[in-house]
C-alpha cells in the first residue's frame, strides 16, 4: 500500500451534460486551497471539453515519492496501475473529487488529468503529449499551525444578534460584534466556515468566512416562516436543513455554496401526534446516513406522539429506517466513535413540568434504542444541550421545576451521575461546547455575570469567567480553526 494514512476518505461525484462540439479540447482543474495539513478537506473540481469522438480518461494523484494513485470510477485508489475512469464520447462534463487528508508525508503533491485516444496504452514515454492539465499543492503538517477559536452568537432575543470570537487558549474575547445575526441565532461550523442558523422570524442561513474578516459571503432563505433549526452536511455541495414550522415539516436539501434548493424530504409521515407535526430538530451524519431527531410535538406544544429518529440515506435521499425512542422531546444528539453509539438528551416538557426523558442511547448499526441510560427523575430536571467528552464523561444542561439550571457530568457507559459542575444563579444557561484543550465552555446569560464560563474537564472546576463577548449576552457556541 502507498502512504495508507494519506486518504482517510474518498468520495467521487460525477455529473454529465451531453453536448456535441468540434472545438479544441479544454480542461480546467482547480483545488480549493494550495497548502494543506492533517485533517484538511480538499476539493478537486474538473471541467472538461475533450476534442475528438472518443477518449479514455485517467485521473491520478502523484505523491512526493513519485508513486501514482489512480482514481477509478467508484472512487477507489489503485497504485501504479493505470485505471480507465470512463470513455468520453463528446460530452462536456464536470467531475468533483472530495478528499480528506490525514497524516500525509510532507512535500508537493500533484493532480493530473490525461486523455488518451480510446484503446491506446498508457505509456509514460508518450504521456506528455496527452496531458491536458495538472495542479500541485503542498502538504506541510509540521510547518503550518492552525489555532482553535470559538464562535459565539450573542442575543437579547429582541434586537439583532451579533457574532463574537473567543480565543480559548488565552480565555479572552479577541473580537466582539464582528457581524450581525438574527435575534434567534444558532451556530454550526463546517470546513471552518461559520453557518449561522437564523431561526424564528428570520428563516435563513448566513455563511460567514473567518479567513476574510468574518464577512458574510452568502445568505439564503429557508422559506418564510420555516423556522430552521439545524444544518448538517453530506459534502461541501449538499446540506440538509430541518424546518420546524408546521407549514413545512420537512428537511430542505440545499447546495450550501450558493443556497440553491436541491429538494425536500417530507417528515410528516413520521409523526404520530394528532396534528401530524413532526418537529424535526437536530441532526447528525454517520457515513452516508443522516440521523434526524423527530420530537413529534403537537401544534399547541402540549403533547407528544412517539418521539423518534428518522434515518435518511444521503445518496438516494430516501428514508430507510425509523427508530422509536423511549423518551419524549429528543433535543441534543451526539455520536461517540469510541463506543459507536448515539447519545440523546430527551427533554420532556418544561411547562407543565413533566419528566419523561433523560439520556437515551441508540445503536446506529442495529437502528434501535438501547433505552434510557439516565432517567431525568434522577437528574431532577429536564435535559437540554449535551456534550460527550469520552466514554467515561459527558455533560448535560439540566433545568429544574423552578427553571434553575445546572451543568451535570455523567458517565456515558455506566450511566453514573458524576455531579453538578456548574450551578447558574439564573435560568439562562443555554449552550455548552468542548474545546481541543479540554475545556467545557458554557454561556451564562444572568445579568450580573453574563459571559462565557470555563470548566476544566480534568477536575470539573470553574477556572475562568465570565468572559464578556460584547454588548449582548452569549447564547450559542461552536469551534473552528484557522
């Protein structure tokens, strides 16, 4: 095998549009960036207009040690063996190769496109006359350092929200109010771009690029009154948005690079309440499967059907499984690779106060619930946002009958409650987030101590905070690197 750790994942997507032409062959090959390090996501885009009537296409990656990795039509890697990817019969076509890099050898890599008349041999001595394009990039894992930062959405739920940036190493806010958001914002980071989910009465996704001074590079509607809750990505050109409002009850499929609508997936068939309002909320991707939380809360917010997870195959966009849950009102959903399991925080009802949830565990392979790991009766409150640090420790926000909030540590394997790590003087702790350095950050919105609190996960002690994030109190968090 060649540098087996180079290619963590490889997915090939081909789209074709037929056209007859007689002009000179033309190929345009581009890469989304020039310098890469461990874990970077590379996108190679190829647009082709080959001349003649029939050509064989070879597409390969040349490593620093001159080994060639040929990519076949199914996206498999073949070493030192020329692979015909397809025969070209006068189409104008575009190919997109998506590649995740990890632990690669440092040096210069090159992508090559070669067209050879159909049936001719791939001959190194004659290949130069058939090369139409190439593109090089450097892999510098030991020379390029990216730092972690925290994106913070601030709001008072009345005026517009703002985005601030926090440095978790120095535990300081380095930029306040760098961009305007809606008054009900949530955050999701993908490929180190910040996606602000502007929810109630805003109904749009706002894409913010940290690399160009946090400028909003794209903002697209999810439909008037749709109340989007979450966005999850199948790849850089395909994302899913859960639309919560009862006039939608679906997943919107979009191209996140331009906001173009690709399609929708109706979630109403998977609702059991009397109003048929599924209330899709948070989602996560595991390989090519999308796991969608269905709260199944009725139109008057007073009762549930059977809460569940709906599983969507993101290649076909078809629902393949429905997993009934034991708890009600699932909210936060996390996947822990070390255990291979999904963890859910089931909220129950906060008004009237009904404990009908807890921490629930789901097997994503068998597509079944393993039951409630920790009953919310033992937690003495409704479960909110959750983070899983390891097989031995997780954290969840718990709201009691009087709306007092605390952050509670627990063991995801044994179900042991490890105790409260933070008790808020108010009822406005909404979000928690883990950092690379082992800190648990939480958004404290109580007036006199509004800011970000830092918990050291080694001993669960409060070590810093409140760290102010600007003119408005913090609400939502996510981390990114640059």
